[in-house]
């Protein structure tokens, strides 16, 4: 017997019934004294009525208002009759059969005007959640928060309550996190645990921190100015760290963005995107990509080492300040940004005197004590330290570099070495340095001294300190420094060993020696220790390295990376991500070094990573340059290149097969980046370059077919083109089979399956072809591509009406992609899951899956996935009675798709017209037109924000 019908007079001992109603995660009720449970109410109307009563138990509910809320489209007489029937059924479940009820034990008291709940008869988990938040009890609030509000219900009242729950959860997040943590759902928090940590104590900056805090509070853009090594980053970090611990908090969020490795606006946007948790290269979008992540928050963002981005990226800051009125920027730079409203906060050198109480001397003595305490009572030592820090200009990094040598040299000896301008034999002469050193040039540029007087030559002391440290190094250490100076990112022991042609143990020893010299920083990474040169040191070392030696070292670097890309560690996305700055730098250097084929080999060796984990903008530009150089050489317009050290300069490095593979890769990458015309050109070039090579020609033909199927999205099929497409694929399959190339067979079978699906609407044949492609990838051991073809098969199942079977499999593929870190596989799985829910008319579930897919596509800035992710949610929004959002999103998505990939298919246009009909029925033609116009004016960031907010 159902729990709702077990109540009898025998059970009733005179105690009033008290129910706890659960609306979060389910719709059910538990009787608190008898242990009964209503697991499921048989009608939506009963559940909806119980929810309205439970959420306002002290309110008298007007019958007419309830009718209008529960049945808005019915005649009043019909609605009143339905309310009587629903109320009678609900009272029977809560109070027992009518003949066994006692008037004093009623849960719901009803008269002909309205309904009310007997005091204390109904409790509600949502009210408990809200009450716990009002008390500031995060533990109780988390216990009461059980999930989605009334799952399976989608009327306007329910959707309004879900927005109420969302706001409560934001309050819970703010209550549970420290004041400096983010409270925006879905955004990773950047807090002090991600900031640089220092093992030494700060000296001489207490007063400066307080002044800097006051300046940042008064101004939205503060630039801390000074040469490299002046302590700008240390001061800014210590200021933020102290400030973020104070209560009440001055800001909601504190973010640190290191920019030393960025040299253009694209890389700066990528660094910002990563700091905000938006993912690789998401920052390359138009407008401030960070706006959705920071909207509505009081945020202080520290942008460290901005000087090399002036003036190329300063407009990015102006856009962000305009878009986010509560954003404050603290920037460290060696030169002003020249932006309106910027406050120049110049960091002076440390005070210098002959006593240990002065900051510069105190810093030297503190750092020297780590290696050998000095007799500070000795007048000669104090005088030597004072003169030494004076010669170093009072700059902290220069003083620390000198102090680390205290184990080997006295202050007097260091002073003599520092002031000795003798240039070591064998180094480039003044003015003959082959490598520009902009950071060192900035260090030597006089700053405006207090009072308007020009600065003196002490501002070149950092270069002097580095030169002095360089002269103390033994030849093996100098060789390693020269090698590391050619590496854009950081390096591990294996790379150091390869560059210096030494055993790993010896390379590790040399690296440790350089760390001891304070010329190299140890960097923690998941795979183990890595090492990086500070940028001023890197630039100085480049000026001391002969051009021919630098060229040989860069060639050795590329050969090491190409060999490394074939090893098992390079198949782990995290390991490739660690090497990515070095890889991208090596790709960019190859063409200027006269070895463009090295860039192509390296990029092709890492194809698996580009396929699923990242397509940085620098990769595309470096490959385009390298391929243009190879094309030029192979087309006979050049007799080779100059300055190269590998086979390219002898003509043997320009392999036509390599050229074809690179064109095919760029066809894929350019399409993913939203450049369809360029993708087509590269696909055609790959076919021409393949010549008589059966396997390469098969792959190139398959790539062109892939692009054409995705791009040629006109309403009427062009049958001649379709026939040509099929003929190309039939030829490609024969070529692949004749060459025994299983990968080419898999790619061709996939496109044949796509033809069956997109052109013939033959989902049985399409599924069978995708199954054959999946089997090929499984035989090759490529689980990611095998899973991708499995998803294609499930899409066929959905079209064949096998929704639930497909959904179960797709949920498994999404879990597998998540476990493997395959973000592209996750996007594809989520979009397919949404498709399954739409086919089953589960609109809320479809929207949730679409939203998750769009969030990932936005993080990674994958244009093709973004175009799909923006198109598909509009129909669900329209069915969920969100007409304004549906119209705006559909309008934007239609324009975005057409701009990137051309006209949509007739099937897609049917979806567009369906959305328009639903919206028109809800808000009328004028409302549709108004919201459509607004949608067409949205930016990409605004369109994404629209979906993520619902």
C-alpha cells in the first residue's frame, strides 16, 4: 500500500501531522512523527500546489491566484474545478482519507476564498536553506541544499524559483569562502595560493606598501615603475598579500597575471584567459575576454611585467577598465602605459648608508647571512658594503646577486670586481652584439629622479651585476647559460643535457650550480623540477653568445624537441603543455634560422596534441611562415636559405611529402580557428603536394571532403558537387587500402559516413561506416578518435529514435573524455547528449548539456565548437518560455555561423524558423523583432554570457 494511503484512525493518536517538504533535488514529503514518505505525487498539479503552499506556509493563498498560477491558459471555471480536485487529492495524501480526518489535525485549511497551512504543519528544505544563510550558518545551508529545484518542472513559477535558488547559492559561496575568493559560479578562484611565494623576508618596503594600497584605492589604474630588479613584483605581491588578509575586504577577488613571457597582445590575452580559468588561447577574442568572468565583482588584478606589451596591448587594459567599472588594475612595468587616468608610482632605489639599519645595506647583510655572516661591527666591512650597494644603485636584485657570492668573496673584493670594466676575451665587442636586449636597455635608461632632475648612471647597475656574475662562471656553466638563453620557456634536466651534450647527472649538477649563483630559478612542475632564466639575465647572456653558437644551440633545441615528441611522455597533454612555450618559440625561430622544415616536423610530431588539446594562435602563424618558406623553395623561386645548419640549406630538407602533410595539418587547424577559406586552400595544396603518394593523397582528399561537408551548408544540395565529393572519397579509400594505410582508411570511412548522414539521411548506412572507422582507430590504438566515431554512431542512433540507448553511451563517452582530459571529446559528447535530450523533448536537460559544452568551447576558444554551442540552446530556451533569450541567441548564432562557415542547412533553418514561431507566440511579432535586433548586435562574449547565465 502506498505510504500516502497507510494513514488510518488507528494510527492517529491525536498528534498533528507535520511534514517536511523537499523541493531541492526531488519533490517529496516526509512525515516527521510517523516516518511516512510521499515519494512521488501522481500529478504535476499536486506537486505544484504543495510547493506553493510549502514555500509560503504563513500566507493565505487566494484560490483565483492559484488557478491563474497553476493553469494559466484554461477557463476560470475549469481552473477552479481542477483546483478543487487537486486540493482534495493532496489533502487525502497529507491528512488521510476524508472519513478518518480530524478537523484539528488538518494540514491544509481551506474555505471558499482561499487556502492556508496550519501553523507548523509544513516545513520546506528551501526555507531551511534560506534561513541558514540568514543566520550565517554555511554548514546548515550546505546540508539543506539538495540539488535542482523541482526537477522535471518547467513552468514560469518554477523557473523563477530556480533563479531564487541560484542567488541563494551565490550567497552560500560567498559565505563559505574567505573575502578574497571569487563568488562567481563556474569560475576558478585565483587567490594568494597561486601567487609567487618568497623564502626571504621583505626589507625596506613597509611604508611603501601602505602608500601603494592608498594609491590603488584612489585610482583604478596604478603603474609601479622602475627598472628590472627594482623589486616591483615583490612589493606588489607583498602589498596584495597583506591587504587581502585585512577585514573588511577591500575587494572581492585578487588575481595575479604574470606577463613576462608575453610579447604581443595575443599572448597577453592568453595569459589573462588562463589566469581567469578560461583556458588556452581563449583570450584571443574581440573585446575584453575577461568581462564575463569578472562582471559585478570588485576585483584587483595585478599585471606583472607589462613593459614589453607597450604600446601593443595597452588598449586591452583600456577596454577592460571601460567594460568593468569595479575593476582596479595594479601594473608593474619599466615604462608608463600612457593611458588616461594612469597613476605613475615610481619605485625608488633602496636607501644607502653605512649602517645596518638602512635598507640597502640591511638587504645585503640579510642575504649574505645565508651563505656567510659578515662582521658588521667592522668599520671597513660596513664601508665596503655601503660602497658596494651604492655601486649597485640600491637595486634589490643586483644586491641579492652580489650577496650570494659572499661565501667566496669579501665585500671589498666584490667591489673591485664590479668596478673592473675589463671585458673578457672571446666575448662580442661593444656594439657588435648579435642579439638585442630591450630589457637591459630599459635598465640603462635614466629615470626621472625626484625633483625633476635626470637620473644618474647607477640605473645601469643591473647589467653590471649580471656582467660581474657572468665573469665568475666556468666555461661549462656559460655554455649552459647560452643554451638556456635560446629557450623561451623553462627547461628540464633532459633538455639541458641535450643542449650541452652532457649526461643528465652532469646537467643536473650544472643547473644546481646556476641556481646557487642566483642566475637561474627553479620552477615546480607536475613532471618534476624545471629551470628558467630571469628575463634580464636571459637577454644579457644572449648578447654574450656568438651568433654562430646561438644558431647551433637553437638547431640542437629543435632536434631534441622533435625527438622528444615521439616519446611516450609527449602523448600526455600535461607534459606537452609544460613544454608549450619552448615548442612555440622553437617553431617561430626555425624559419628565421633558415630551417623552416624543422618547424613543420616539430608541429607534425605533436599533431595528436593539436587535434584535441590546443591550437594556439602562435602555432598557426609560425606554421604559415614556415610552410610559405618551404613552398617558395620547392617552387624553385629560391635556391635555398641562408644561415641554416641542417639539411634545408642543402636542399634535401624540403621534402614534398612533409610539405603536403603540413598543408593538410594547417587545413585542419585553420578550419578549427574559423578560417574556412584558408582551410580550403591548404586542403587543395595538400592534394597537389601529395603527387603519386597514395597514402598522403588519400588523407588530403579526406581532409578536403571533411571541410566541404562542414562548410557547404546551402539549403539546396548541389548534386554535381556531391557526386564529385563521393568520387573523391571512393578514390581515396582505394588509395588508402592499396597503401595499407589504416589511418587514411579511418579518415575516409568517416567522411563516407558523413556523406550518408548529411546528404542521403541514411542513418543506418552512416552508422555502419562510422563503426568501420571506429574499428580502424581502435586497431591503431587511438582511443580518442575511436571514441569520436562512437559518438558519431550515437548521433545516428538518436536520428533513428534510439534516444535512451544513445544517451547512456554518450554519458559514458563524456566521462571517459573527462577522465582523459580530452576537452574536445567532452564538447562533442555534451553537444550529442543535448541532441538526445532535445529528441526526447527534455528541454531543461538539453539546455544544461548545451551550456556545459559552450562553457568548454569558450574556455578553449574553439570556433567550430563555439558556433555549434551558440546555435543549439535557442530551441530549448524557447520551449522553456525564455523568449527574449531565445530570440537574441538565435539571431546572434545565425550571423556568427554564416560569418564563419556560410549558409546553414535547410534542417538548421527549420530550427531557426521554429524558434521564431515559438518566440512570436509568446511575445508577439514586435517583441520578436526587438529582441532579434538586440541579438544581432551582441558580441561573442555577451552571447556566451547570455547562455551561461540562464
